[in-house]
């Protein structure tokens, strides 16, 4: 199981941080963190429920991580294993994550697919999202998987949708002319874009678009037959 202790900083003040696998006793707090992280207009039905969380900790506990500051859970990140073929990348969030229930988790999958990452707004000054992502990369290396993959909401696009296409918006983000709250964060975490997907997720802010982004495992070795 995963447990990492470290320090993060609020300006010059170090704070003890623990990243670990979440468990059933954490469910109420994890749901509260979701509500704080994704306020309306984000669809409330996409917040975690206890059945989903139970599946996470039983079907693939290695992919169920949370972060604590001074013993308080303030963020989480969840994944599942899928067999991914780069030549057929298009899918929806609901299809590939089983709508967050991950009953389609495949232990023989070559890819760790990110279902969700969130950090409570009051704790975002610590850079916890980046540390959660780094920890999930470590899970990918530990399990000798080919990649980490996920669709990032282009959450700033709705403000520009009348001016430009989603493809043009991503081009401007990649050139540094625009900053997207999600995509720019994922780029800073080492993720690289693969493909823009329409109707990826019901989300007003991104006009339902998602940008598929990966991190390839530099240590991946093919298993011997």
C-alpha cells in the first residue's frame, strides 16, 4: 500500500503532508472535499457517492489516494487500470470509468486511467495537486504500466467559445497565450496532450470537451513471456 510523508510550504512555513491510500472511514470527508472542489455549475451528480468510493478501495486500492495536511484530508486522486490502444483513443469519461464506479477495472490493463483529482480550494496554495499526480506516477512505475492517462476538462473554454473553436483554444493554451485552470496545471505536472475529445464529459465550463493527456512511464519494461 502507498504512504508518503513530506513537507509542503505556506510561504516559508512548512506543513506536514501525508499522501496515502484512502479507506472506508474517509468516505464522508472525501465527499465533502468533492463538494468544495467542484461547486456549481459543475453537476452535483458527478460528486462521489459511497458506492463509488467503496468500489475504488476494493477493486483497485492502489489507485485510491488522498492527501492530508496536519491530519485533515484536503484532496484525493483516483484511477483504474484499462487496456488502452493509442490508435483508438476516442472515448467518454462515463464509458472508460464506468461512470466513476470502475467496475470495468482490468488488472491486466496497460494504462492507469485517472478518474478524478480534486483539492479543496483552501489548500491549493500548497501545490497538493501536483504532489498527488507525482504520487500516481510512482504507482505507474511500481506496477510497471505503460502510461498514466486521463481527459482534462478545458474548463476555461466556455469564456472563449463564441470567439474560437476548442482546437484553437488548445493551440493558444499550448503557445502560452491563454491559461486554462486544468490543462495548464496538467502540463505543469508533466502530462502531454494526445487528442481533443468532444462530448467527453457533461460539463458547462468546458462545453463538454476533454483533452486526453498522458504521462509515459520512462522505466516501463515489457514483461517476458
